[in-house]
C-alpha cells in the first residue's frame, strides 16, 4: 500500500478545542488521554467554516472518507441527481434539497419512506420539526453542518430562474 499525503488547511483546525477544554467531556476523566484529539482526527479532512469545521461532502468526493451507505452495510447507494425546491418557507428564500450529495453518502432507504415520504407535499416539514430533531434535523445539527447555517438550505429566491413555477422537483442546472 502506498502513502497518501493530504494537504491540511488550518482554517478549521485553529478552532478546535482539546477534549479537556471543549465543554462536552469531563476534564477529570483519565480516558481522555487515550482518545484522539479533534485536531488529529478531523484536521486531515476538507475544511469548512461551520459546525465541526469539516466539509463532509468534499471529504467524500475527494476520497478522504468512504462511509457505509446503510446501517447494515449491504445496500449500495443509488446516486440521484435531482434537486427538490421547497416553497413553504416565507419569509425566507426557498429551500433547495440536493439529492446528489445525500445519495452519494447514504442509500435512499436511510430516509425514505420513514423519515420522508416520496410524494410531493406529503411531508409536513417546518423549522420547528427540524429543530426538534425530525426530518433534516436528524443529521443537521448533529453529524452534518449546523442549523445556524441558514443560507446553505434557504438559497433560492422566489423570483430566481431555478425556482420552478410549478411542482417541487427540478433537474439540476448543468
């Protein structure tokens, strides 16, 4: 096996606190000495400006990580290049849900049909439900970028040419 060299950007690494100082771990716990430090564990991955400072989509696409697509590890992902525009977002811009980065990461059955019904208008998604850990909130705010990054989802102005005049789904711009 050859050696892999990964360029590390310090844009996020400077913001990681040690496990003793992060406010999450008990600083008196002797097990902290054997745990991997965030800088060591995450500093080799593609940097981001929010959350845990890792751009997980870039880390996946560049081959830095290769997660299992399902909990049982037996389901192969089917990459779906389809964006869904959600319009019930007043007064904020519409939300665009890009299937591609999600389906590159995990299989469709991870979310469908339990968390999301595959039918236009069948999902009563609201920021309230998301903040309570439902729908998008199952991952965003925990293992994905935080819910404080509003513009990552609320990114389509109502008069934008990418906002479809009818229907919720659109093929991505090429």
